[in-house]
């Protein structure tokens, strides 16, 4: 996510984590400049989108090439937001990507 936000023009510090990149986007959104153009530019990076169910599971339907992808999720929680930017190499057929506390990052 940090690289995508940089490409879209957000001032993301070098070596920023995905959560720090999202914090930079949040700061921009609350500035007089706003973030409308950034938000409108994000969909070109999506292969598909979905919502997680109450157990944290989702089924994605997308026809795309096998290869390296990143799964990004943001969930509001007490005291901030939990987010994931999880890399996965997808192969033909069914694939499973698991979001856990261990591969999450908290945005304060």
C-alpha cells in the first residue's frame, strides 16, 4: 500500500510500513488539500474487492493471472484501526489467505 500511495502522490516517508502509509493518507484527507483524487485513483490497483463476514472470512471472485498479489484490509477496532497488507502468491484454483493478529498492523 505504501508504494501505491506514493504513486498516487501521497507523501509517504521512505521505509514506511503500510499502516504508516495509511496514516499519511489520513493526514492528507484531513488537510485543506483533501484526498479525493487519491481515493479516485485507488481502484485501478484493485483486482477485486469484498467484505469480510463476521468470522473474518471472505470469498473473492476474480479472473486474473497467477502471481504475486497483496491482500489489503482495514477493520475499525477499539483505540484505532487494524490493517493488513498481506502478500500472497496465487496459483490456479482455490487459494487461502489468512489475516491474523500476527500479520496485522495497528493504526493509531
